[in-house]
C-alpha cells in the first residue's frame, strides 16, 4: 500500500504543470492539464484578493467544472462560499483530492481547510510551509501575512507582506493588507503610504480607496476618511465595508442621521445577498443583522430609546429568519435597552425570550453556562431596579456559585459578579459598598465608569465623579455601552 501511494504521488507530480502566465498569482505546479481550469483559478484568485467574492466563487466553480478533480480550485471555492453552499462537503472533497496533488497544492488546501474551521494556528503553519516551498511566490507570502493579521500579529504580518511586495511591488492587494497591518500598529504614515500606493495601482477599484479611508479613520482624520469612502462607493455602490467605515466616521462626528443612512444602505445591500452576509477579503464578515442593529444604535445615541428598541426588535426578527442561533445577542441588547430605560417588564420578557432562543438553537446549552449566567445577571439587575433587593441579592449569590463551580474557567467572570453587586448597592443607595464592588469590575467598561461616577456623586465626591463623566464624554463614537449611557451623561449637571 505504501508503494502504491508513492506511485500515485509520483504520477501526480509528473502530471502537474505550472501556470503558463508570467504574472500568475499561483506560481506553483498544479495537478491539472486543463487550460480552462488554470485560467479560471487565476481569475478567482484575483477577484478573491479584490474582495469580489461573488466573482471569485463563480471563477473557482468554473475551474472545478473544467476539471472536477482539481482539489486546489475546490478548496478556494469552499472558502469563497460565504456559507451559501456546502462548504464542509466541498472542503472534504478538496482534501481527498489533495492526496494525489502536488505538495504545494496540499499545503494550500490544508491552509484553506484549517482557516474554514477557524484553526488559525494550523492555517498559519500551512501557509508558512507553503512560503518555504515557494519562496518566490507572492501569493503564498500574501496569504501568510493575511493569516498573521487575523491573529493580530501585526508586525509579523507586515514582514510577510513586505516580502510579497519585494517580489512584486505592483501587487496591489498586499499594499491594502499592509496598510491594515501598519494602521493596527499605530504606524499611520506607513499605513497611509501603503494605502495610497494601492489607490495608485487600482484607481478604478473600491478596495484601495476604502483601505485609505480605513487608514484615515484610524488616524482620527474623519474628513479625509469620509472622502475616501465616498470615492469607493462612487466606484462600487455595493462595497459594504465603505458604508460601514463612513457610518462610523459620521458617528464619531456625532452626525447620527448620516450614520443611520449609511448603515441602512449597508443593511439593504447585505440583506439582499444569498445568506445575508458580506465577506470581506479572507478575514471579515459583515452580517446583515449586525448592520441592522447599528441602525438601532444611532437611535440610542440620539437618546431615543423607544426608536432604538423598535429597530432592535426588527434586528431580532431578521436574525430569527436568517441566523436564529445569533438572535440571542440582540435579545440581550434589547433587554438592556429596556432595562436602562426603566421598562422593567419588557426587559424581563425580552431576556426570557433570549434565554428560550438559546435553548432552541444551541445544542450544548445549558451545559454551556455563559448565557445562563448572563440571564441570571440580567434578572438580578431587573430586581434591583424594581427595588426587590432580596431577590436581586439571591441572583447575585446564584451567579457567584456558578463562577465558583466553574473553577479556573469561571474566574474571568468574577468581575461580572462585582458589577452586579455594585449595581444592586447603587440602587440601594449604599454608595460606599457600591464603590468597593465596582472598583473590582471591568474598569475599561464605559458602563462601569458611569456607575462609578454615580457612586462618587452619591458620596459627595464631585471631583471624582466629574473626572469620570469627562472621560466618558470624550469617548465620542463609542460602542453599545457608551450609547446606553450617553443620554444620561449629557444630562449630567454640576452643582
């Protein structure tokens, strides 16, 4: 059997042919004699790198149709499917076909397989071995850089991408991802230079302009960022990441109506896709329900909790139709909107609905204690707001017991117990006790900062309270927790 396997591999290697174009993205040998399969693979890779996932998927499908045994093309087809197809089935076939492929193809297939199941370490290992096998292949180094960036190893990612560009300075996708890596490092000038080069190389593509917008936004220059995103959308009205980037800039500038328009446009574009999700490059997803909830967030930033709740309810309804297993996130958020707006019965009903949705959609629940713990926490806060302090403290004790039973795995959640206890003591007007508990909660959480400010004010420590309020006010464009407290923070007066 070993001899037979060796012969199969040898024959496959002898049958393999290299792509015949000098500028081919894949420079390694391929186990196909079909020119159409090779050409379609190249088309797919180029579209893939430019975030044109529908085009990429069609091209990879054409390569597989031209040669059904072409495992490399099938592996890329699987990762470009975005969940609309039989990703696992196609990947399984690709792995099986890889057994008779070249070593380089097998490494690329393994990289795709590992990434498809989010095994980042295995994907990176395969990509690194592919680089060793094909040291002059710009695509291999590009993919390694992309995977390193996915692991937030920005400096190593930049090194891999610079190596890809040393092979070909005109490889625009590498400039785009290098801009992201440098921006994440805080090296804004280098990031801007990389993005500008991408724009120079791809003046008619949305990708480079959106990348430049991301760099400007990260550097705090919203005016230039908005201009770049706008140009990207002029070139491609379906380029969802540009809507999202521009919407965030509007939010930072506190132009919430403009932010809402962009999120609504992004939602409409994304919801119309086959699975209600836009897949950006090889890393990021923009799911329609996330964009829908961003619309609710703009209402929340404006202090209109009723409109925010209505929009969040629409998000839940959409999610229940498309991805019911994700609805819990939005039930949880809507429950919190109701709670902080004093709508306690609606809050409890919503949290209960979320709890039941987890029971329906997550087979490991309630063995997975995360959402049960969050439900207990929510009930404790609702009881506290309703001044049912005995029941609130019982829920806090229940949460603490869950954390204790979990041992070391429960320790990261210890701060959530202190948060709940601080919340209860604050409602009891036991400000000194509230402060003790809240100082043991997550100090980077803007909602905890808000509770701390209230506790300091309750104790008459106006200077400490004012410093916290000023810090919160400075967090313009913040996330959900900031949106929850913004209305009250803006109303905060000083004696």
